[in-house]
C-alpha cells in the first residue's frame, strides 16, 4: 500500500494537479482590493510614472545641453 502512495506522489500529472489545487486554495485566502481601491492605486502608479518620466526626460535634455556646451569649447 505504501508503495502505491509513493508512486502516485511521483507522478508528474498528480503533482501538477496538487500544485494548482494549492494555488487556488491560497488565492482564496488572499485579500483582494475593491474596484475603487484598484482604480485609485492604478491612477497613483500612472501619475507617478508620468511625473518621474518627465523628470528623467528633462534631466536628460539639460545634461545633453550642458555637455554639448562644455565640449564645444574644447
């Protein structure tokens, strides 16, 4: 009898099925955000990315111009 249990646990199909059953069980335990929380968080992320993107672009343009001015004189 123990030999059958060992063989079943080594079967990749059974292991895969058990894995997905455990994933579903863990996902049911998770606390999911409400739609409003999700939308609000997404807007915060999008705005942050846009602001940081503008900052990086501005810094890049300024640094390119400064380096261009410094290298023209040399």
